[in-house]
């Protein structure tokens, strides 16, 4: 387990994600539109099932295993919801909702499918979905795929020396593909060159002072160079500070304290979805 991002790496990452997916499908209801609305009993049950199947109480004591489980099952829950939503859209959900409703995703229970279709067919939901799609289209995504940055870093460790990659090597891997198009985009290439210039300037300054530069110091200089170049346009939006180093966000506070809960979804997102849930519960009642 990576101690900085509190996530599994190597083959354990795949195995744990699979186990989380199975557990989530078996014990977590999908007819809630925010993770916060999922009953705490269901979340606790999933954590208990995972703890028993993985037999890692030692990790639970060190890393708050229940927090790790909730974070992972939440990710699986969002991923499943996303796949079902995408299936609904591909079958004409926005233009022919009745047809899409009839083409239920095979792994989605019929009651939950109908509940989700009711939600997706709302005008507010459609407008919000269009807005999010437009925002995602503007984003430039690194080529890390579904593998976490911590896992990419783990896979890049030298098998003979067990030396981890430098931050600059990780940045290069996530933004350059030698077998295909090369750099992810022109901006990535320019940023990489600027990062090297910033690093070299810092090295020259230390050398002029007669300071011996260690590997640890060099890695830190690379982190600072990447932050200096990339941080001008980007903000800390994930557990990886401007693409170079692990940090704890406010919503990752469960990593530090069991008593603190993870940050909720944005107020707009929560308001949109909870309003429908409240209406649905009222009608059901």
C-alpha cells in the first residue's frame, strides 16, 4: 500500500478493486443519487466484508481500513453509475427515453434501472449532464488510464535496485508516448522543457554555493520545478499535486482521523440529486 496516497499498488490494486466491485454490487443499493445518502449500515457492512476477505487488520489499524474501504467502494459505485448512465445515453436516453428504458443494462436490477431512468429523464439532470460533458471535453487528460499515479510510480521502480522513479520521470511517462503521438499535446512538451530549465537553474544555484546535491534533494527540486511551471494554471484537484507529488486534500482527511469524514460532492451536484431523491421518497411514502 502506498503510504502517501493510502491506496493499493501492484497486483493488490487490481485484486482489491475487483473485490470492492463485487462487494459493492452485492451489498450497496444504487437507487441513491449521492454517496452520502447511502445508509451507513450498508457502508459498514461492505467494509466488514472486505476486512474479512482480505484479512488485513494490521493495515486497518495503521491506515484506517474502513476509510480505505469506503473510498474504494465509493469509487466503484460512481464507476458503475457512470457505466449505466453511458449505456442509457447510447441507447437514445436523451432523445428517446422510453426506448432506452426498455434496453436495460444486463447487470442492473430492474427496480434500480427504472429508478435511475426516472432521474436521468429529468430536465434538470439533462442540463447538468450536458454542462459536465462540455467541461470534460475541455480537459486535457494524462495518459495514465485507469491506473493510479501511485501505481504507475510503483510499476516504474527499478526491480534490481528498488530505486523509485524521479518526479520528472513520472511526469514524462504520463505525458509522452514514444510509440504513438509522442507528447500528449504541445503544452505538455513546453511545460516539460520549462520544468527542466527551472530544475537546472536551481541546481546551478546550489552548485555555486558548494552544496552537495543528493538524490533526495534532486527529487525535491524536480517537485518544486513542476509545481512552479504547472501550478500557474492548475490547482490541486487530486491527491497528486500538479502532477508530481502526493498530498492530502481536505476531503482526504479520513486518512488522518477516523472521526473526520470525506468531503461531500459539490453543492450544485448534491442539491440537484438530493432534490430528486427527496421527491422520490415522498412519492414512495
